[in-house]
């Protein structure tokens, strides 16, 4: 069964303190891995898509990487506005195009 | 370019009533997905539709839940005879194609069953 596990569940960082969020996945065949940001009371906001091991994507202070078993979301010198829940999802190659989500990492960046 | 729109944003229903949730996909998108987010849980897939067709409803409860995406108008998620366990945030997402395209999410409808 396809599965996504995110760690840690929650993370508190001081402003400027870099860290990484982990997304481990088990999937029959990976079509794509997706990172989203979700603010309280809002819908998930798309960040990145990764398709194959070794791929990397960057956007401002965020960088996503992918291996055959996991993905990391690296946050460099975070700011308080980066506080949110970060969600990871996978899409497999069989069947339809539904996403399987992890439960997310709640990030709090303190000023 | 307007994003995915959902309405209502908040919906309160008494047990036994019907709930209708609406989703208008992004312009140019013909693929719609519904997900449910229970408190302290991740987003769970419910159903995937294209215009006038249900492609995958493997995540939808067999009873009381139905979905449609007519040729004209928004996609509708319908929950009949709601129970307290149906209280959740329901998100709609759309994509331009099925494969190799990201899903963009709406703001969600928060259903509360009293």
C-alpha cells in the first residue's frame, strides 16, 4: 500500500536557523512527489514537483530534493512568515492521478 | 486568473440534513479532485472527476456521498443525511491534465454537523 510519512510532526526554529523537513514514501511506482504549504484555515498552496531521484528545485529560502525513498525540504535562514504546515504528497504510476498525502510538519519560526 | 473557487466557505448542518459543496476549477482545467481533511489528520482523497465522468471514486464512502461534474457549472460534492463524523474541511483541487500536472487547491469548505 502506498504510504507517506513526514517528520518531525512539529518544528520550532529561531529566525535564521536553517533546518530540513523529511518526507519518506513507499509507492508502487512514483509518478511525482509534491510539496505544499498550508496556512491555518486555508487550502494547500503548491510549492514544488519532483519526478526522479537526484532532482532538486529551489524557490526563495526553500529547496526540495528527492531520493528513491525520501524527499527533503530544506529551509535556509527562515523568517516568521515561513511558519505554516508543510505537506508532502505522492502520485503513483498506476491507476488514476490522486495524491496520497502525509500528515504534514507544522513549522513555527520565532522572531 | 482566478484560482479554484469553493463555496460555501463554512457550512453548518444538523444531523440528517443534506450538505452540498461546490467547486469551480481554475480556468482551463478539466480535472477535479475532492479531498477531506479531518482534524489532526492528513488530506484523504475522495473522488476524481472529469467533465461528466467519475474517473476514480475509490476514496468515497459507499453510502450517503456522491459527486458530479456536469458539462456546465461547478463540481458538486453531496452528502446526504449528514452525521457528526462528516464534520471536516473538504478541499477541491483542479489540474489541466491528469498526468504530469500539479493540482491546485481551493480554500476549502468547513462543514460542521451539529
